[in-house]
C-alpha cells in the first residue's frame, strides 16, 4: 500500500498552512512554490480539502487558503482519505467476501490487525503534533 502523490501533496499543503499559525493564510501560488507542487495539481487538492471542510478559501486582494479548523483538529487519516478514499492494506479487510480464501486464510487476521493499527496511528496523528515534532527536532517534514 502506498498513498498517492496527490495525498502526499495534500498533507504537505495542510502542514504548510498549519505552520503559518492560527488564521494564517497563503495564496495557492505560494503554497505550490514552497512545497514544490504543480499549481494545477494543487488547485484540485485545495478544492477537495475545501469541500471536505479542512481548508477555507477566499478570493480577492486579501484572499488565499487557510485551515478551516485548528491544526490539532485535523488528522493525517482525514486528509489522506479525502484525497485517496479509504485506506486499506488489502481488499479483504474491507470486504471479507472479496477473498477466495476467506474461510481458510492464515493471513487475514494479521491484515486486519495491521489495518487497525495503521488507521489508529494515522487518525491519532494531528498536524499540531507534527508541527511540535518539527519544533523539537524530531524529524517532521521540512515545510519552510
């Protein structure tokens, strides 16, 4: 399983906006430049995150993009699933009937356990936490 480049860009855009602090706003061009995201790709990402209530967009001279909620109220899982849809290690963790080996599969329980642990980690990791990690040298992504 690998998240898409679009989901990675979405995470980086949200992290960048979170680094601007409460009420911080940036034009999409600035976000694209700072995060090395193609502007047309970023426009689609911003639109999806805005419709989902993660970002707020406004037009005009004082326009731009900002977080719609606090950084500590937005999880990695939420952003990834807005862009990529449900996270799944294997299709059988979402639909057991999708597997021909469902009645006698020694791996199914491991997939389900790993899926649960992954979703718990992603849902409990918020952007406020990631910013705090960057601030104390714990190796969070560079967002400058």
